[in-house]
């Protein structure tokens, strides 16, 4: 259960309004034991941190807000990522998010380091694809087998992000990360337009990275109650030097049985340089999760990802199997 610390401060004895502030401390611990078999490195059995193979990356976070009156509030979030197998803090500090902003009837504006709207789109496409997990969900591993810079930048420094209010189910998000290297145009602009009603959530995401890469994704998820589906179609456009063009797709299904949830997913894609196919990849994953309580789950998963070049030679052949536990607080 998240712990909330409530602080009330009187602004002035002259009758000024009472301002309420709240800070929530939260965390997630995730570790698994299993094996990873790669085409070049061979098989390795070990303890994995959840950020490598597991449901989610371990973290410690601080989330807060202050009521400024008139429907306006100040917000902040600091989230540090952790390698639970070593206890080391991932770099940079507060890698997950470090942001401050304002929220109200106009929506929310945040500044700092955080995820892009395009990352939200990809998360939606993987929502029911083996729990959108690290290692078991095949999407990221398949998509990364493409060009030289095949996968998108999920988080950016120096970002400003705006999330709109919901207009009858329609929502939108846009972000811009400013130049980080002097003299280099390494800005990133990202956006997501979506519609959510009942169990349906669909969206169109776009991200332009000035490293000459553009990403577009059409994504959807639907919860039917007895089962749920999610999926998406993703494209990456770049010049030949940056790896050419990718066309990729992914889909998943999740079925609950009381405290148990079962999930399966698939992803596939191909890369073309100057119109010639250079890489073809595919992968699938299977997973099961058992809730011991609202905060603690046991899980197991398996994934297999393969890729071949134009000559039919395998460039990727990876199998992962692991059993683990996740605890939230």
C-alpha cells in the first residue's frame, strides 16, 4: 500500500486559504531466476533483475502535489531505477522520471526527464502482450533487430510535455525535448492522439528524432472482460546510413482465471534499405502471473526471438525462461 504523508500549512494569519500538499512514497521490487540462451554467448543461468528479465524494472519513487486553489495544482515526480540483483542505482539518477509541473482544467504541463507520448502508444500496444514485461514480451527485442538505430528513444532529458484533458473520450499528448549536445540537432518531438471509451483504447503515435529517424504507430487495446486484446502496427523511416525502413507489428492476449492471469504475444517485422530487404525477425512470448495479494505476485515466462539477414543466415536466436516474484509498496 502506498504511504501518503499529508502536510497542511497556514499561509497567513490574515485569512489566506489553506493549502494542502501530499507526498507519496512508492516502490517496486522484482527479481527472477532463469536462463538466457543466445546464438553467440550460449546459455547462462542466473538471477535477473526485473529490468532485464521480469515483469517490470525495480524502482523507488516520490510523487507529490500541492493544491494552489482555483483548480490549479503543482506536481512533481522523482523515480529512481534499481538493479535488484546488485543493489546498484541505474544511471542517470532518477532515470525513470524527474519532473515538475502544473495541472488543472487545461490539462497538465510537466518539465524535466520523462517518457515520450510515443512510448505511451507502444505501451498501449503491449498492454496485454505478456504483461508488457521485460524479457517475455517479444516486441522490443524483435523491433531492435532492425536497422542500426532500430528502436525509438523512450525517455528524453530537457523535455516539456503537455497532456490534454479528456474531451468525450478523445485525448492528446505532445512533447518536445530540446537540444542536448551543443551544435547538434538532437531534438525529439513526440505526440499521441487517442480515444478511450469503456474497454476500448485506440491511439496514433508519432515521434521525430533529429537523428534522422521518424516513428509512427497505430495501436489499440480492448478489454472484453473475460479476455483482453492489444496490438499495433509500427513503422520507422530513416536513411540508409541510419538503417533504412522498418515495418513491424505486434499483438497479445490476456485471460484472467481468478487470481491467475495467462498471456501470450507475438511480434514480427522486416527492415529494408533502399527497397531491399536486409533483416526479417519474429518472436513470441508466454507468461503466467499469480496474485498472492494486491501487492505481491509470482510469475513465470518464456520468450523466443529470431532474426535472419537477406542471405537467410540467423543473426539473432534468443530464448529466455524465468520464474520470479514482484512486490509493490
